C-alpha cells in the first residue's frame, strides 16, 4: 500500500468518525430530555438536586437503588405533575414532560427525613453558572474519543511518513 492510499483511507475513516459523533450528539440534543438519578450508589439523594430545564423538556427519573419514589411537595399553579408514588427498585424509569414554568419540589417519602429532596426549575432563563443540564449518552462520548484518537494517529503517521520517507517507487525508474 502506498503512503497516499494509506493517508486517504485514514482521512476517510477520521471524517466518518467525526460525522458519526456529531450525529449522535445532535440526536441526543434534539430529544429535549434530561435525566435524574434516583438513589445513585445506594445513597438517599437525587442527582442532580436541582435540575434546570426549558418548558417542553421531558425529565426521566432512573432508579439506581430500590425503595424510592418521586412525590411532589409543591408545583406551580396550572401544572399537572403527579409524580410517581409507588416504591420502585433499581432499573425502573419514570418520565414527565414539564410545560408550565416554575419550581417543582419533590421528595422520596420514605427518605424525606434523611434529606432526599430535589427540584425541577422550568425556566427560559437558567442561572449563568448552571445552564441547562442534559445527559450525553456514553456511546457519543466513546465515539468522540475514538474520533480524536483516530485523527491524532493519522497526523502522527503523516508526520512519520513525511519525515522519514516512504515508498515512492524511486528504484523503479527506467533508464
């Protein structure tokens, strides 16, 4: 294989990796969803404790440990969120789309005395230091790392071939 064919193949692979990374990130961004972990690592907390989202965002609660629920303590006037009162085990998921602006405070009733409380802030203007929170899937992160690694490898090999030469067919010249 000649150096040019190798570099073309590598550049094509890197471009495909970058395109796939952008597609995965755009698909996640356009879904308009955020995630809250319920009892991560067996602890009695919600992660994040305060979630800022835009109106129309679907929030998904994912149980990481058992014996928890999501029960609203206060919601804005006109909101229709009822939470999920049943105690669930690890792996359970519940979601709700928040349309009405305001603060939605909720607790895990069995662990409220331990401080297992959180809130969802539905707003068009989140605080500067926090911003909107979204969960980027691990597959998109992995694909991004792979794309950067691929491009770095290609640049390294390009440098090596340019610095130390390659098969130019110089010995095949007819006289």
